């Protein structure tokens, strides 16, 4: 993979190859907890993912065997701002990312770390990974997405239990409720995420973006409006050069060459 640009913070690494960007939180001694530098680094990495036409998919992971232990409490006490204007916690929790984003989780994904995983579109986790929202144990609340995303992604009472007890749960427990896309052996989460990312990256970029957009936005659509609103978003895909290329490539029994238009 390519070397990180020299101006990039060492707290967040960015590597890109074959249409896939790997964004790594690089504070292993602090279990990859989020300080201001990490928040800014993730925001910049996501900007690059969105801006580069050669990148189709992003993966968010952590260095040193853990995903992310949430907000750095020492940074909190120093009054560091770990939220980015318009993007929320760690530059991701409230961001609108057009390209698919996969969380590759090893070890702990706690508090804001769990919320970052929830902000991603797909999650691949080690079977030894642990997830939780322990904010209540510190007199805090999970307001970086945990309290609003969990009830949409898990059964109501399971989400409530996680939010009110602050206890950690296993990857296997969450997989039972469909929160995870894959569970793998310890140390294999990133490679499994790369396999999934390669499958996604092989598809039409315009189709990927619109598919993600419809799935996300349609959660708030009524049954009476959903097909009309879907039609407005998907019509340009069917009229695109990529749609013609996809059909032509199928007929000619070759891989399509996408242009993103």
C-alpha cells in the first residue's frame, strides 16, 4: 500500500490500494481512544476517500489489537474538542459519507468506539471482540450515535440493556441480532474486511453510492412515497454510461470498466 502523505498525523494512518482505503486509528498505547488529533485525522482521511475517484470503499480499523476505546478521558479533562463541526464525534459520527465504509474490529470497541462502528455501513469483527456503551458508568451518555442508532440496528430491549447497564458484550451476542456481517478468528478482521471491500469495489461506483443513499434515506420514508423517492435517486443510474457498460460487459463475458458516470 502507498505511504501516508507527510502532512498526515501519525495518529491516523491512511493507505490506499486497488480502490480501497484503509483508515487506521494509530494510538495503540491508549487503545486507540479519540483525542483531537484522531478526530481531525479521521475527518481528513474521509475527505480523501470521498474526493478520490479511484477509491470505492473505505475500511476503518485500529492498530495494536483494539478498534477504539472511545473518547480519550484525559483529553476530555484537558477540554480537547473531539468533535468536528458538521461531522460529530471523531469526524465520523454525524458525517455523510457517500462511499461504503466497513469497520474492521479487533479487541475493544467501547463507548465512542462502538459508536464509530455503528456509523459504518458494515462491520467485520474478531470473535474475541468486545462491544459496549459504558458511558453511564462514568456519568456520561452515548450521544455520538449509540442512543439513536442502536434501537434502529438492534431489538429495542437489547439496545436499552446495553445503554443502561454499560456492560460489554461479545461479538457472538451481537451477531445473533444481525449487527455484524462476519465474525472471524482473532487478528483476521482487517483481512476479512478487505475481502468484503474488494467484492464491493468491483461494482459500479454510481450504483454503489445510490444504493447506499436509498437504504439510508428510506428508513424515514413512508410507504406511500418510497417508490417515488427511490425513483428520483435511481433513474440517473439506469441512464448512465456505467449501466450500458455493465450490460455490454455481461454480454461480452468480460469485466466491466467503470467510469462513474
